[in-house]
């Protein structure tokens, strides 16, 4: 009997499998960080060790002051997208966003990403942030106040620092955050209300070199057409002369003046500015210019073409209806006028013929003199192939004054009679008849 043989292979390389209680956390990036008019915001969600099969979820961060954190609201069409990017159109104010990913069946979800923000420098009425003193750059140990304004009772001031850390103001008195500046206070600041509103954002920069100058420039955007003044300052000397000013690293003023004045700001004045005094330069700061544009309230760029088409259709329809009404009105007036003329021509008093043969031809002529319309009836008889006029006794020719008919219910008539002797009589006046 044949014995069975069992063959085995060599051992494979070992693989280490690690099971962690911690869920992976995706990384969210936002571009751009600062909003500009008409620009779209792109969110990207990256999972560690990316592989196929992930779905992505996109959220808006809503401030929750009671929990000192934020809640998350799902963005429109932001549930389970196959793409790891999401584009937001029409964003105009400061906002925070979060993402997470999931895969499998049942679906396994990652943790939410850290919130990332897109900032707007435009001041709006719902919530605003004011800075005192009103400048971007500050010296160390300066006292700076950031005050939240708006119709809300609860506020918090948040900071996004240079190293990417998000923190809340530690010295909050009512709606005001008080800072005694140090280098770590450099960052972007904004207000969040208890109702979920965001204010505009401002840059705060702290000068680490105590002996160097700082540029004094406004923290908020300058409205196009307004005037603005930039200056250079030292900790020990606020007013300086013989200052050089640079715009986007280009020297624009080099004289004895210590101030850069722009009487009517335009969009071309936007950019980075810095000053130089006694060979020492300040840090550069961005000055934003707000352009005033005429726009229809409540109307955005996506709905404008729709409203334009609706307005065009309504306008054309209205014109067609008006033309039809005008046509019907003119037809109605013409019909009434025709019936009036026919009624006049068939009225019993318009023409009266006595003893006249039915073969006679009646010729009607209309004569107009001044404002009176005169109608006459002439009887013509064909006899023996020649045209002759027969003396007809008691032939009546009536003249009517239509104008007087409109003024009185019964028109005044004048009757003229021609006798056989060729004489005609008109209310007692005797004259010869004309043929």
C-alpha cells in the first residue's frame, strides 16, 4: 500500500498588526485663508495612509460658548462625497470648517479634523471687532484692547497663532479682551457670539525688537476713495521724520516727511507696506482696500441670470398684452363709430322721399364746411336715354347739423321745399331754386 506524503512550504515573513483604540484624524486644509471678493473657498481632507474606498463628510463649525467649543453643521451636499475636496461659493464672512472620512459596511468613521478657518477682513453689521490702539503692529508689553460689538450678550475672542494653534482669550471682561503683548500674541483675532456669528478678522503683530520701528497702519480695510495716513514710530519716539516708505518692497517716498498720506485710496494701493528709519526697517503689514460695488440686496451672482431671464420674460409678456389691449380698443372704437354712422343713415329723419319711383338712383354726397356736416339727397331720373331733371313736387332736402345734434337731444332741422313753379320756400323766405 502506498503511503501518503504531506508537503509544506517555508514560513512567510512576519507582519505586525496593531489595533488602536484611537480613531484616525484627517487633516483639513483651506485655500485661500483670507477671503477676497468673488473668490471660491476650497477644502481638502487628507486621511493618513490614504487608500481607496473613503467617503468624505464636510461641516461648518458653529461656536458653542457654553461648551467652550464648536458644534458641526453638515454643509449642503456634503455627506459622503467620493472626492476629497469640497468647493464653497459665495462665502463672504469669517467661518470655520471641519471634515471627517468613512468607509466600509457598516461604515467606519474617523474623528473630526481640527477646525480650519477662512477669514474675512470686511466689517459687517452683525458682529464686529475693534482694536485699540488702531494699528496692526505693536511693541512688546503694550496694552491692547479687542472689543466685540453687536446685538449679542455672550462673546469670545479667538486667536489663531503663527504656529497654527487655536486658543481663546484668557483675559475677557464682558465683550473686551485685554492683552499685554508678547511675541506669542502675534496672530489672527476674531469674535464669536453665543448665537454663532463671526466678526471680521484682524492681524496683530508684535515687534520683538524693542529698539526697531513699527509701521502704524489701520487694522481694518480702507474704503476705496477714502484718505489714509501711514507713519513710523519708535517705542520712545512717536513722531519721526526722514522716513522711507515701501509698497510691495518698492520705495515710494523718500523725503523729510514722517508720514505717508494717500488722499484717495484705490485698489492699486492695496499691498504690503513697511517703513525705514535710521537704517532700521519695520516688519511689513498688509493694507487691504475695500471696493464699493452697487449690488441688488439679497441677490447673489448665481441667481442674477435667473432673475434677468424672469424680468425679460415678464417685460415681453407685458408689452404683448398692452399691444393686444390697444388693438382691441381701436377695433372697438371703429366698430362703435361705424354703427353710429349706419344708425344715422338709416334714421327716419335723415332722408324722406315722397312719390318717387323705386327705379330712381339716389346719390349721397357729404359736404363739410367748418364744423357742420351736411347731407343732401338729389333725385335723378333717366328718361329716353337722356339725362333730364324732373321737377318733383314737394321734394325734401334735409340738412342736419351733427355738431348741434350732439349738444341737444333733438336736432334742429331746416326744411326747404321746391314747388312746381321752380320757386323754393324756406321758412317764409322766397328765392329761386337752382337746378
